[in-house]
C-alpha cells in the first residue's frame, strides 16, 4: 500500500508539459494515476475491513469477560471469527 502511495506521488510530480498538442504522455499518465487511485482505495478497503473484523471480535470478547455466565457470547465470538470480506 505504501508503494502505491509513493508511485502516486511520483506520477503527480512528473507531469509532462504539453506544448505542441501531443498529449499522449499526459493521457497515459492520467490513466495510470486513475488506476493507481483505484488500487489504493481497494487496498485501503481491505485494510479497514481487517481492522473492523478484529475490532468486532475484541468487543465480543470484552463483553464476554464482563459477563462470563452468558452462554451466547462464545457463539457470538465464533460468528465474528469468520469474516465476510
């Protein structure tokens, strides 16, 4: 994910100058920048999904510690142990 961010910054700094109307390089760079942004957003979504999964699991375990006699918490922990992403 950090490599995508570095590549995105590098591409934005290396913007070609369009002086004679030939914008092929700028078009290619724009397309690459768009694809990198999509990949970066997708990777960020996966990272947030993993964090959310473990936060949900930690909250279920925390609730079980406070009320250990409730029989539903082991089933709830087992339910959040299998992520849907």
